[in-house]
C-alpha cells in the first residue's frame, strides 16, 4: 500500500513553517511506513492534514492546531494502526 500524507496550509497566514515542521516530524516518526508527504498551499485560514485521502485534522473543525503527539496518533491510526509511538502514545483507558 502507498501511504501518503498531505498537509494543506494557508499561505496568507504564513503557516508554511508550521506545516513543514509537522511534516518533518511525521516523516521521522513514520520513516518505514510513509511513502510520500506533500505540502499543499491554500488560503482562507486552512490547515488540514489528510492521511491516505482521509481528513484526520482540520483546524477549522477542531478550532486549533494539533499538538504534535495527537497529530502523530491520528496519522498512525490510518497508515500504521499497529505501530506503537512510545511515550507519545495515548494512554489506554
């Protein structure tokens, strides 16, 4: 399977560095699982992350940017559900 993540960020808001940093974190964490990561410029305050075409984070819907640990968790749930994230993993209930 070809795993890919796309981060769409607002150029008007100057969020490219944030998108780039989050992309680097995802590439490092999922170096074995991730085949492609794309940064897609947008406008209108957009900041969205898709994993394999599935929207996993929307700044508009969530009302905020993701913490990096929660972003890794939602991406992991789509591309590598069995992968442990060590200390960054969500606690079992």
